[in-house]
């Protein structure tokens, strides 16, 4: 038992810290960009348009699957502006059309029609569309000017003015319950055509008058082979509908005519055509894709009945049309050499062909390397322009399967690459960088103590010599670089030069994205050092990243394991890799034939210093990885002390298990929360790498209130199934994960989620929506053992007879929040802050002091002594507390905190749509000199004092001498 | 005993191990926020308004701004003239906010009745039913750019010199050094003049000075820290620990007569005792301040 007096010392120190640094957390203006960076992403591109309004325009417009409409600088790949709509189906962008300066968008499955001013990035107008699911939209031109836009819904077609979005007319479509209307087309005449299909029966074509929406013509064409207009038909030439029949592999033009072409088996042929201007009919040339890398350029002859093949492209990955002025060109992307499969990097070539003749244009070949590891090229966006000598130049944007965008300029220069997969980071870890050779040498010196005195001295000297050498080399480098012009000096970070810095502030960020692409990012500069694309990852996969071995075990390389689980089947696979280089490890992961329910990382280490990962399958059998003999033996020895829990949120079941010696399991407890009343929303334990420095808190009367530090405590959050505002509630259960004992239960009536919560040390902070007062509220639960510890040496869940004292307080928070996390430092001495992600994109650093259930309503001497802030119902949000100032992180999804080598410093990465990395100092930088430390002042004062003493000494001497003479 | 040891051993392991058993089972990542009583087919309304940043062109800020209703429940974008419409909002009470990384706007609560009547009022999270009406359609005026940064504490010579402590140290020093030079003490006319002026202020010169009296009292009875400083003219500078803020010293010689009566000196002493000494609890401070009686 530790005496309380001893205890109080660090805690009182703590109090001093608190009192000194309450209001301190803020960014200074000169720190902008010093150790923080932000990268903005938009997501997977759905629609891309180059600004063709003016020849020299640099703008590129993208609409993405993250419901974002963005404008890029096509020369640099940087964002001009970006509009983030609501996530989910209500904000999905159905179509993006560009006309002049206006970008037209149908949003939310035909909910809204928006027109943007692409120049300013503001909205021109927004119009609410009638209900009905969106099918198609196109511009409608009248006498060569585009004035309207037609929107086709499932059962209606409407025409809107481009200037203000007002509806000109809306017409119901005939027989909309049987006919599937799928396409709308206007060729510049006074008519709007709507194409519908009754699958495998006939095709319906209706022509509407532009003026008043009257049906001018209605025609039905027998087409028993046609199932969908959308996927197999395009309009070519002067109003000729070209359809491809997937069953008989024939090409139909209407009026029907067929042409035999060979299609690779199992491939659905695709037609590609182009309508350069909505006021004119599409060009009569079109592409037919016959296989994954086989395209044919075809031409519809002027008579409208015959088709002539112009050119056969094989192999050809992608084709695209582009128009500039009066010229239309076709861009074709082909692999440069035949050995596609063998090499990792493949050179690709893009050539331009004249669309009307199929002839290759001279000097238009662009060759660029394509990393096939990043997936196949997916789409090609070509921006053609006329050069001064009237020849066609072009730039091209290549989208690959991993959502990456590459912008290429003639002659084969990759201008920029955007890794848009990073818009959807699922999970991440920060891994320490390896030591350099010198550092390792120095570290090694302290390892062995068996040597005698003399060798130790020698070793010390030799390492000092090494340090001196390194320093001299550094000086020489500085001198050498100083002579160079400033712009040329580049400190490029490469994998080879990576090494840990003095305070371990620079780390490797391993990020896992939803698309299955892994990234290794340098936390200091934000540059991507490695990337690895896992190709066969299902879109609904769940990921868990585990660091099995850190960099501390040289010469064993660090090792990370990614558990990829299919959400529907539960089947999982492991990807083992080196987090510093991104290379796949040669260690073979175990085969996992059964669905995985739970994974746990044990502190047990095998002979190669890798922590053991246990995977529990649906039969409650356990698989260990690595599963060497050594590991299995260790597991057997401690099987009886390994516990884990499982959650079945669909059954409202929370159960605890214990491992048996034969790696099977036994259930030891079960908590059932009836699903008719409430459902389990989230379960959270504490972070395993968290340290708590002080065991208690010193109160005003100098007694100690000991914290209840149960490492096995789980916070279970439930929400009521009844959504009625009067009866809804949010429940928080604190359950001991070993014994299943419910330590505390708090129910917040008239509240609903989404609940965000943090569980750390001896407290749980959660946030919910108060349905009665319509506001967000923070509640804090703090657990204390009381003024005496039951067993101060070790905590045991099985031997704690007394329930902890629970204190709770609730506060109003004047904003909704999107995510929450607590800061984490090396030793846990620094005070804690909560990092709260707000919908505005700001990340608020809220001192935990404000969330202290012991905040008094009436200030007393004791509370003042303890530095408790008097209770105030409303929590302040101060913009000075935003750690990311104006660098907002859109749609913050997670905040990752990691300790650094400095106790005062916590590394923070906020990810969502954007990635923001920074450092926070919750108690200011008490262990290093601050940025603004005034070296000049301190040295000048020192010198001044020194000289003053010298002079006064001299004067005193003179005076003494004079007196002696007197 | 053995059991106990075993148990604690086990628990050590538990401590370390259990916590790592993080959940990886099928959990919905939080429910989709369903606003309780809203029917999907209920009437939908629109919230209209206009946002203004005084002195800033709209094109400079609208591309990064947006309008959020109740967090991100409904989102609207700003038109090129700063006006906005949030469409498709069911009846209810919402906090409407214009979010811009550059400029701050006050949030407004908008109530929509089931018939579509709109009302805007100030947001008050504590008294939620309090109504302070705001104009509708909303008129949101920015109160300026956000203050994200703290001011660095810079160090300059002026800061140092203007520091009240330093001022208090320097000013007396100046007076002490300069005053004897300004006032020619050896001039008998001058001496006379000053004596006269002092006499006018002191109606009864025969009455002993209070401070003098006190000094005598305390120096006699209590242990006092007294110290004589160099030179033959001034002796017996007394600091009284009982009278915390007051110092006395009696001086002899030529200076005494003048300074005792000097109006300036009195003023100065007054200043010292009022301003300077209350700051320091240590009565010895006064020993460093030379000269004269209070």
C-alpha cells in the first residue's frame, strides 16, 4: 500500500499544471503549416468535365460518389473549391452536365436540380423536382442556343429553363407502369425524344414538342432482343438509335440492320458515342467494345442504313471521344508492350485518331508508366484543344480502378496524381520509424552491461566519435547546400532516408481505405511513401489493422496485419505486411475457413517478438497467428487467464468467454439487453497503450480520492428502439469484461443518438441528443474507489468487493458533433483533452477539466484549492481551441491520437474526406523550449550582466586603490 | 495464500490481455439519424435567407461556405448573391447556421409549424422556450473573421519599460538623483522659501509628526531592523516591521531641514507608501530606498 502522502505529490503537481494551463491550448499564427498539413480529397469520380468555355481555362470539374462537386486546377491538381453535400442517398449526384459557365446537377435521385456558377463556385439556382426516381437528363437546344434542360423521371418528363430553373412544362409519360423510360435525347430540333422499353418486347419512342410539351409523335418498334436502352443503345448520327444485342451478338440500327462482329465470350458489348454540342446531332462515328481490350471504331454511313468499320483497336484498354472546335478526335489507350502480366509497371500509350477517318494523328502519342498494382485503368477523360498551327493537342485524365486520377500532358508527362482512395480512410495506425545505423549503435551500447569498465569506456568513446562524424557530415552538407541556389535544395523524403527523429515525432501513418488500397504516409510531410492495392476486396468489407511487431526489434522487420472481413458472410482473410515499406510479408497467414467473430491481440510474444493474434470463429474455436510451437505452449500455460467478449447486437447479447488449454472456449457470463426495448449501439474498452500516471486526485482537504482504474471495463451504449421523443432513451452500461458484472448503469431519458463516446482512465464521456430540449448534451461519468484503495498493487476483476463511487454531470454542448477522441501521451502525465470533430470541419480541443463531475455549483475554499471550475450548464466553444484553425476537415469520421517521444506532445490525425495531421500540447510544451523562446534576449542579458560585473569590478578596484592612497 | 498469489498473477494477465479483445463483430456503425415524428410523405418546406459578410465580395467566400440545418441533417448552398434556400425540410424546430471557415455567423433557430408558418428566433440552449424574434427570411450578418490564433507574448524594450514595476523602480531613482541637483540646497533664499511654503501647509509646526512619533514608539519597544547606510550625513534608517508599509528614517545634517519640510518629498513619500510598498510584504525593501522622513 502506498502512503497517500507519496501519492499526493505528483497529483498536486498535476493540479499546478492544470491551474497554469487551463486556457492555454491554441495555435499561434506563426505555427501555421509548421508541423501540420492537410490533404483534401473528393472521392471516386463519377463525372468529369474539362472547362471548354475558354481555350486557356485550367478548370476541371468532378462529381464524385461522396456527393461532392469540385473544381480543380488541372495544371496542379489542387482544389479551387468544393461543395460537400449531405452524405448518403439524399445527396447523390445523379448527373453532371456542363454548358458554358453553368454546371447542371441532378441531386438525390431526382430530388433537386441545381445550377452552379463554375466561375465563382456559387449556386445559380436550385429547383425542387417532383417526386419520382431519376432516369436521365439532357440539354435541349432551340435554334442553336441551349436554353432548357429536360429531366426524365420514371413517370414524367419536365423541362426547365437554364436561367432560373423554373419549370416550363411537365408531362406524364404514357403507360409508365409497363414501359421503362430510360433515355432522353434532343438533337437540336424542336423536339425532345423519350426512349422507353418494355423488356424483351418493344421499344417506345415519344417525341414531345419543346414549346408546350405536347406529344407530337409516338412510335413503337418491335425489339424482342432488347432489355435495356441505357446499357445497350446510343444515338448516333442524325437521330439513329444504335443498339447492340447481347444475345445474338448483332448490332442493330433503327431501322434495323445487322452486322456480324466477333465478341469475346462472356462480355457484354458496349457502345460509345459522342454528342459534341447539344444543339447538334451526335457524330456518326462510334465505338463498339467487343472485349476487355478490343474496340472497333465504326461509322454510320450517310444513308443511315449501313455501317462501315473504320479501324480495329486491339489491344486497347480505353477509348474516348473529344471535340475541339469542329474537330472530333478519338483517344485510344493501348499497352505499350505485350508483357502486360509479367511486369509490375507497364508503359501505356495514348494515341489520337481522327474520328471521321480513323487515321492516326501525327505527334500525338503519349507514353506514360502505369502502375498495374493500382488496378486497371477505368476511364479516360480527354481534353482536346487546337494548337496555334491548327493541329490538335490534348491532355488526358486517367482514372484507375483504385480511384486514383492521373493527369497527363503531351509529351508523356504525368503532371499530377491524386489518390482519391484516401477520401475514405477506414482505419489507421501510426508506426515508429526505424532507427538509423548510428542510432542503433548508440542504443546498443546501453543494452549490454556485462562488459568491464574499460571496454565500456572504449565503446562510449567510439560512439562519441561516430556522433562527431555524423555532425561534421551534417555541417558539411549544410555548407554545401548553402552555396546552391535556394530553389534547388530539396529535402525529399524517401523510404531509404526515413529514420526516427530525436523525439519520435515523425512516424509512418499506415492508412487503410475502403477501396482496399493501403497507404504509407510520412506524418511529417504528408507525402505518400508506399501504396498497395488489394484487388479482390469486397466493397462491404470491414477492416482491422493490427501492429504485431513494432520497429523496436531489429533485425526483425516491423509487421502489421490487416484483417479483412466480408460483412455479409463474415469470412475473413489476413494480409501481413511491413508497415515501413508496404511490402507483403513472406509469412503465410493461416487459412480461415470459418467466419470470424472476434480478434484479439495478446501481449504474448513469440520468439520473433511478434505479438500473438487470436481469431475466434463462429464455433468459438480459436486460431492463433503466428502459431508456432512456442506460442502454442505459452498459450496453453496462460489459457485460463485469457478472457474475451463477444457482442451480438442483433440479439442484444453480450457474452464473455475464457480460453481453454486446447484452444477451445467456454462461456462464463452473458448479459442480455432485450432487443424489443433497446439495441446495443457500441461497445468500447480502454485503449491498450494508455498510461495513467496518477492513481488518484488530491482534494481540497489534502485527502486522496482514488480512481477506479479497471482495465477490463467495457462501456456499452444502447439506444431505445422506440423513437418517440418522449419515450426515447440512451443507456450506458459499464460492464466488467472478465466477470460480466454490471458496475454502473446510467439511463438518459428523452434522449437519442447518435451517441459518441470516449472511454478512458476512470471516465466515460458521451454525447447524445436531448429530444425534449432539442440540444446536444455531454455527460461525463467518473468512477472512484473512494478515499482508500482496496488493493493498491494489482487490479483484479475477480477480487473487488466494493462497487466504485460514480459521479456524473451533464452539460449542454452548443453544436452537434461527428466524432470524439481523447489525447494520448507517452506517460499520461500531461492533462487530457478531448478532440471533438464538429460538422463544420473544425476539430475542437476541449480540456477534460470542463468535463469534470466534481465541478461545484457553489465555489468553496476546497474547490478553489483543487482548481475546479464552477459548474456552468453550457460548454463554451472557442475558435481559439480549434486545433486546425481554418483547415477544416470535411466529414470528420475518425480522429487518431498517438503518443510521441515527448510527454507533452500528442500526435493527431483527423480523417474523413480530408486528412489533417497535427500535434497538440494539452499542457503546453513543458518539456522542450517553446518555439518562441527568445534566445537573443537571454544571451544579451547574460552578456550584459557579464560585462557589467567586469566593469564594476574594475571600478571597485580603482576606488579601493584611491581610498588607500588617501 | 497460494490462491491469492495465483489470483493476482491471473489478474495481471487479465489486465493486460482482456483489454485487447477489441470488438470486431457485426455492429452497425450507429443508427441513421431518424427524426422522430417526421412522416416521409409529410409536407416539406423551405428555409430561406441571406448571408452577408460586410466589406467582402460574395465570390470571395461563398464557394467555401454552406448552410447547415441541425448539424448536417439538411444542407443548403449559397447563391452568388449570398442568399440561400434549404429545400425539403419537414416541420419542426431547427438550428440554422452558415458555416464558413473564414467568417463567423450567429446561429438562428427556425421553427416551422405543420402548416408551414415560419418563425426565426435567437438560439438559447438553456432557456429553450424563450423567444426573441429574428427577421424571417433570415438575415445573417457576419460579425467578422474567426479568431483562430492566440497572440504570441512578444518581448520588447517598450514592454519592459512600461511595466509598472519597472516604472516604479525607475521614477524614484530619477527623482532621487535629479532632485538634489534641481533644488540648490545651499542657496539660503531658496531654503527660506521652502520653509515658508512648508509652514503654510503645516499649520502647527510645534506638533510632532505622526510618523515620527510612531517611529520612536516602535523603535523603542519592538525589535526593528535598522540599518545605517554609508556616508556621514544620513544615519539610522529605520524600518519598522510592525508598520508594514511604512518606513522611517531620521536623517541629520544639512539635508534634513530641507527635506523634512519639502512638499515634493512629502508627495513622493506618499506615493511610495501608497503604491510601492503595498506590493512588497518585506519591510526591508525600504532600506534600499534612500533618504528622508515621512
